[in-house]
């Protein structure tokens, strides 16, 4: 922004202020300028931001999300480094700052298949997002495993690889011909790669493994440990990571069907078609 521009006083101004679930922890140096009061200002999207969010390639790569976050929350200097527990809070706050706190979406009752429109107040959604506690380790024998949230870069990379592998697996699984040896081999390789993605994601969530003689932080050592630990410990780690991640995500809303009075949980998604559309 040019400080000499006489129109600068008419530029967009912060619409809301938010507290990040992470409280600014887990950001590398230089990635976040946290205000002294801990409340981060959020600006509404510009027309350029809206265009960016409608660029399919940029959305798939994650670059569109990064560009819009850094545009709307100038305190975040490197959105790739955002810890995963802050992502939903940040995106919901940008939606509120840009289009208001009311969100309408279509929902289908699982009992009677009736389709209806439902409205939710996104301020209530923000209030229900919790801040996970990563200070408690998992203890197994004489080792202690300490965790941290993955970064947005980790999530984006893992999601892209997983999407490609699932697409390959689905194409193989949906074949109408009798599976030959090559197809069986290809499916086995796809399943193996998807398992490797899971192992990689869990490894990225481990900050430190403390043993009686060492404090291990090297990613390659932690990844090797995850590949070779017993299944019981692996499952404990996976449960810990999944549970902590879900605490900082948007919670589903309870809906009562207007047609049959059935009550069901409806997830709120962050896709472009509804979440970042203008409020009606």
C-alpha cells in the first residue's frame, strides 16, 4: 500500500477481530505478527481475492487459500505455515468479514430425503471451535511422544497425494473386467502408498520423542520410528492426532427436518460453491 495515496483512508478496514485457537503457538519465526492483545484483525476479501478463490488450479494446489489468507489477515506473513488447528477459524472469520455472519445451505434429510434450506450463524460456529491441548504426551514404556499440529502446507501436500491415489484406486476398483495380475498389483501398490500417506501425516504431527538417552526431533528418525513401532502404539498415536485435530474443526449443526421432524447432524463444508458465496 502506498502511504502517499490520498485514497488510502478509503481502503478496506478490519471487519472483525479473532483469537486464534493456537494463540500464536507453533508458527515459525516471521510467519505471524501477533498483536499485543492477541486479537488478529480480519479484512474483507477484495474483488481480486474472489477471483483467486475461483481459480481451480490455485484452489487444488492450496495457493489460492494462501493468497486470500495473507490478503485478508495481514498479520499472517506465511499462510503455508499456519498450524492446522487455526485453519477453520481463519476461513470462517474471512467469510464473516466478507459477507456477514449468516450462512445458508441446502440440506437433505437422511430419513425422508426432503431437501430444505437451513441457516446458521457463523459467530456461533466460531465460538464452538476449541483450542486443543498438545502439552500432554503419549507415554509408552520409557519414551514420551510430544505432538504439534500439522501446518497448512503439510495438509495441502498430503491431500493432493491422497486425492491422486484414491482416484487411481477407484479407477482400478470400478473396473468391470475380471481383475488380472497387473490390476491386483496396481491396487496393492495404491493401498501401500495410501498407508504411507497416513504414516507421513502422523509423523509430521510428532514434535519430539524423548527417550532416557536422547531427545529426537529429526523428521527422518521419527518417520522411521512410525514405520517400525508396534500397531498398538501406532493406533494410540493416530487416535491422539485425529482427536486433537477434530477439536479445532467446525462442528456439525443439529437439524430438525421440517417434513418428518427427524433430527440429524449436518456438517458445514468450506467449499467454494456455498461457503464463500455471497449471503443471499
